[in-house]
C-alpha cells in the first residue's frame, strides 16, 4: 500500500518524540570523517502510522514482518486489534542491515509506549509509562475578547494549546457560580493563576490542579484558594474564606461546551444577545443544557413559540425556563427532581427559532427578571472553624506566589 509523504512525516515525528522520552542514547556529534560505531552503523528503523480501516497485522507485514511474527507480536501486546485507533504510530527496528526485525514499538499515547522484542521463545512485550515531572506556574492574562484569548496569550510560553484550553475551562469552572465567562467579562478584566504543570521529556504538557486564582473585574479582585477535602478533590474559597459555590450557576451552558476557536483572537463561537424576556445563547445543536440549580421540573414538553421547553421550580421560588430545545435528557418529565448542573435537555431550534440556540429565562413571582441580576451570587457558606488554620496557610502561600513574575515558581511548604 502506498502512503503519502505527510503521513510518513507525521508518524516519524510522533515516534521520534516518544523515543526521546524513553531516554534512548542521543546521537553524538562527530568530527568530519569520523566513522560511526559498529552498532549504530548496523541498526535500521522503519516508522509508520496506521491508516483508517487498516488492520495492524497487515501494516506489520507490509513493513517486512512475516505473517506469523505479526500475529505473535499482536498476541504478546495488550492491544485489542478491533479497537486500535487510526493514527497509531509505530516503529520497527533491527540489529543489522538485512537482519529480521528485532523490536517493534507502539506509541499508544503521549505517555505510553508498548515495546515488543524478539527473544528465543518468540516475542515478549513491555508496557512502558513515561514519567511526568511536575512544577508550578504563575500565569497572567488580560481580557481583550475572551477568557480563551487571555489564557492563550498568557500561557503560550509554558503550555501546549490543549493544556491552555483545559486551563481556561478550569478557571471558568472555579468561578462559574460568580461569573458567566462567556458573556460577563469586559475588556481590561484580568486573570492570574497558580497552577500545577506536568511535563514529559518529549515536551508534552498538561495541567494539574489550579492551586489559586484571582479574577479582577472593575478594579475588584475575587480570589480563589483551593482547600483539599481529603477525597482527592478541593473546594475553592475567596480571600475572606467564603465558598465560591452558591445556590445557582451563572449560565445554563457550561463554558467548556462552547467552541473556542482556540489559538485565535476572536470571541468564542457562543454569542449572546439580550432579549426583553431573557437571554439567548447561540450554541451548536445537541449541546447539553444544564439546570442552574436544584429543583423540581414543572414543565417538560412542547409549549407554543418556545418549542420544546423545560421549566424548573427552585426552593427559593424562582422558576427557570429553557426553550427551543432539540430534546430532553433521560428521566426529565414533570415532577422529576433535578440537581444543580444536571443535564436536562439539548440545544435545538424548535418553536419560533431561526437557528440552534437556547432561550433562557428567570421568573420571580411569575415575572421575567434579568438573569444577570436575579442570579447575582451571594457569598457561599464560610469555612468551618477547624479548617481556618489550613486555609490561612494556603491563602498566604498563594498570595505570595501570585505576586511573582510569570513562569515557574517555587512554593513554600504546603
């Protein structure tokens, strides 16, 4: 089977990165005329990637392995031939020119390589996990068009694009009870974050926990300090020790569900515009819609120009309305109890709608209210007395770290 040059280059690049992480000996720079050592001169390599619809055994035989060896290699690995994704990178190597293959490497993930070696009895496999190293970063950004753009610019020297997007999502999740990041940020607002970073020797990066953050809007900063709960998770508190969680979320569509056009400088795809009776969120059809608070479903069905509609009555008497829905989540019917953040339906274009979007309303005593005002978050519950000393220590550590320049920082004992 003939493969194009781009595919070969892609496979070679992936394999080269993972090989570096396995700490294979780096080539030594030699003087002009100096001979290669005997081992380096003899060893050969072939690299490739699995095409869509292609069987891995077929690819191995096309690259010079006997059918019996290809079958034995796959039998030795934990790979399920029926579930191997297209794009899997692999490398086949031998000990000397003209010799049969002695090693096959499958680059299964960014930090996982399966190495299969020929031995006297056949083939044996080793499933190798590449070690992640961890450090801590301070990252700052100023809002010009969106949270995505601010994080993209501020974190570009330190994080991959995927890690930058994940960081933007994490920030939005932390503040989702206080700010709708898709529509309430203004140009000039500022964000600063203390976040753990994990790195491979290949250069791959991913984020760990956000230890602290600060969101400044209109000259006032709301800080967020992570307080471990003992179950591997953390709760976030502001600088006064009040929980950032509240009774209501600020938006019925999670920020991470919004297409970001990440890497650019335009506003995210999620557009919003005010109507006299609510707020319209333009989002792709099928985007999950969540209830912004605990409550009971009082309407789940077709309702005139609203199309498919869900209404939820909350304990404080508020009713929230979600309209133009494509359909309802399992179990959503009148009388069903729902929890804050639960998916209740999916964005659609039913009723009097010109395109996919969510129409969202808040009703107080039967009258529509501006959601931004009606859902204005109040301070959450304060810390317990026994948690205060730990919180104050973490808050002081975070405050000191956040004043340091952007980049890697060394933390005091946590």
